[in-house]
């Protein structure tokens, strides 16, 4: 194998590795983008649930709250 053929073979090998790495990077980037979207949705839902919990707690602890709406104690 001549020096030129050996260098061409190395270049071809490096180009192949680069193409594979670019594919992997693109796939990982897509995965990170998807996870960020999911994380934003989870954060939005957690915020909503926190607000709802606060509303329920406020309505139960208010002085004019209806005692019949309260759940019975655990021993009933």
C-alpha cells in the first residue's frame, strides 16, 4: 500500500467516524430538547397543583368554612 493510499484510507476512516459522531450528537440534542420540553410541562403542572393545594388549604382553614365538607377523622 502506497503512502497516498494509506493517507486516503485514514482520511476515509476519519470521515466515517465524524459522520457517526454527528449522527450521535444530533440524536442526543433531540433527546435533550425533548427532555427540556417534558421538564417544562412537569414544572407547569407542579405549579398548578401547588396553587390548587393552597386554594384547598385556604378554603378549609377559613373561619367560615363549612364543617360538613371536611372529611371525617381517620378513626371513623
